[in-house]
C-alpha cells in the first residue's frame, strides 16, 4: 500500500501503526524517510514483503527546500548550527547555475548522520559521539533537478534521482558551490517507482477505513511493485511446475526482445493470477523460479484490486 508519511514520524513508526491497524505481524517498508520528511512510503503486508526489495532500485522524486545562511552537522534543520554566513548578494540565477552542476551522473558523499555502516557501526552512532570518519563518494544519477520556488533565504527544488541519493548532502553541496552555508529545511517524497503521492493514503485514512470495514480498498495488488518487469503467462502444467519449484522452458528464447534485457520475469497462470518470479539463464532457454507466492496463506496477497497488464 502507499502511505503518505507525516512529519515527525519515523518509517518504523508507520510500520508499527500499520501492523496495529491491519492486525498483521509481517509488515515492511520500501525506503526509509527521516522524521523531518513527509510523503510516499511504500508499505508491504504479508507475502508482499518478499517483493518490497525490488523498489529499492526504483527512481525517486523529491521536493526539497534548502535554507541559506546556516549549515548544520546533520545537513538539515534538526542539527546543530556549525556555520553562519551572508547570502544576500546571491541572485536566483546564481542558484540555478549551481544546481545545474548536479544533473546527470555524479558522485555524492553521504552525510555522517546516516544509517550506512562503518566497521560494523552505523554512521549516525559515531556522529552522535562526536566522531567523524571518511566516507567514500558514491555514484548516483540525478535525472532531473529544477527550482520550483525562490523565496530567499529559502529555495525549493524538484529532484528525480537514483538509489543512494541523499537530499541533505545535496543541500550541503549546493552551499559549498555557492560559498554560502546551507541546510535542508524540508523534504517531501513525491514518487518511489510507480508509487505516486497523488495515490497515497494517510494514517488517518487507514484508521477511518478500519472503522468502516473498508481496509481492502486501500490495498494494492501483490505484484504492484514489480510492474516494470516483463510478464509471462503460463499453461496449467507450467504453473504447477513453477509452484513446485521446477524450472520450465523459456518462451523468450525465440523472441529475446520480450524480456527487455531483464533477467527477472513475472509469472502468471491462465487466470492472470500472479504466481511469482523466475530468472532466465544466460541463453534465455530456461526459467528458474525463485520467489513463488502461495495465495490464500495469509489473507493479504489476495486483497485489493486486480489489474491486468
């Protein structure tokens, strides 16, 4: 399901609340949002949790507000102010010029206050004790970046990016180019893969649906997170084979373009019910199932609206 996270909540706060509302023990999320952030937080229930990892590589979009004049140790407004500086001489065109340098494939250094590990410890654990360690720059891609509001000392960006992007690092790095202290003062995620903010629900929506016995209406199909993968419909015999973990002959061997250069394939039975995922071998002659969903075992993966793709 697609939750619009409120400010002040951690992603795990949302998971705990959804677990309580839906009375489900197995609940996960598809991409952490800091408490300062709001917006799209994909939530998985039951067997759908086995597929949520496929969202991690999806593109994401954010609306990021950056404040000029101060920088902080966390790179956002929750941190301790480290530096202050004058920003009044900057013009809008100066900022537009700076942000243009971040479009495309770039390297970004993660903030110290992050959940990445260093020698077995979370970076934020080290930072909270006053420590600083060298972080290696990581390759990321910013597909698009544009200013959508300029109200100094604040300006707001719309950014679409790859996995591994840190909005707080972007805010800090823009300040370095402008030679003005900056920090991120607001963050709103508007997209994760095919999860859009316009189609999200608040926790209050979930609580209201519980009262009206309409929780099913909030659920998405179990295969919603993987709609970008190639689809294959199986015969009854092939369906029985993959459900027992047996490999089958691939129909992509004669028409490789159908697989769109992807190794993972969605499998469906003759009733268009999602069975699970399989991987192609190198010459695309064999499909080996590796994630098979057993419908009806937990009551979750049969909820929601069916879609035909």
